C-alpha cells in the first residue's frame, strides 16, 4: 500500500493538473466554437491530440507538423478512399493503413490522426467543412498548447521543432 501511496504522491507533486487543465480548457474552447456555430464539427481524436500536446510536448508525436500535417493527411486519405470505395469495414481499414503509411513516409506521425479515417467512415462528414474545421482546430490546439506551456513552464526546455 505504501508503494501505491508513494506513486500517487509523486504523480501529484509533479503537477499533472497543469497540463490536464490546459488540455481541458482548449477542448472546451473548441467545443464552444462548435456550440455557437463557428465550427460544424467537434472532432473526437482532438482529445487524444490534446493529451500529447500538453502531456508530452517534446514527443515527436506532438510536434506542430505532426499534429497538423498528420491530421490533415489522414483526413484527406480517409475522405478519398472512402469516397471511392464507400465506407465498408475493409475500406475503413485500408484508409487507416494508408494514412499511417503516409504519415510515416512524410515524417508527420501523429497517433490520434490514425483515427480520422475511422471517424470519417462512421460519420460521413461533408469533406470541405470537415477539413476546414480540422485544420482550424488543430492549429488552435497546437497554438494554445504552445502558449500554455510557454506561460506556465518558461524554462521547460520546449524544443521548437516544427
């Protein structure tokens, strides 16, 4: 029991509430933009993106180009594959596989983006408004994440690798 207590205490003293609060505020902001009608979609994988952007900001999966580029590439692949093949289970699987392959090939791997073809296959969004919402949402998410980290951890050693 002491080991569990020590683990919890060490986690709490490392201030995990700060990035969790930042991620929650960013997602609340994006949800508010949808609620007031500025965004037609609230895209679920952005919650996972927020986790990476705030909790492990120096991770290759949280790089600006990975979050934005990986998301847009995966969504484009998902939209194209599913428009051509229709959203069958095998087409959705193919779209996810191609999205992952493209992200690795282009060095923009972002794990939450791998879910975008699945989201597209399930929800059948209008392509242009989905891409516009995704682009704006990922830019806002990354921008707020970098700003929040800069304001709360000015000496964190955040790499400026885009």
